[in-house]
């Protein structure tokens, strides 16, 4: 198996996980903060785990430019969620 084959396999798994698990949960959390609701410990744990996993994918994303636009959009979503969550906590 070549490095490219391994990268493509990882990308396939990453995209499936994003589509079926991560993105739906991120969008649910976004709705929550858009309504002004504080995040609970499960939400915060999820966000922390997403960032830990994402940091491990940086070398792969760097090697595969086609993934960079999608990664940037997910990072922007994460940033939006965390900024709103912080504003909610500050105003509580």
C-alpha cells in the first residue's frame, strides 16, 4: 500500500465520520448557542475531542490540498460555536 493509498483511505474515513457523526453534532451545538443556551459538559467534551482529533489530521490536510477548503469551513464553524459559547458564559 502506497502513502497515497493510505492518505486516501484516511480521508475516506475522515469524511464519513464528519458526515455521519461530527457535523450533525456540531450543527446541533451551533443551534444551541445561536439560541443563547449555555453548553453542557457533554457539549464541551465533544468540542475538545473534535479539536484533539483535528490537530492529528493537520499533516494529512497539508498533504492533500483538496481537503483544505472543507477543513477551513469546519474550523470556522467550530470558531463560531466557541465564540458564541464564550459570550453566553460571560453574560451569565
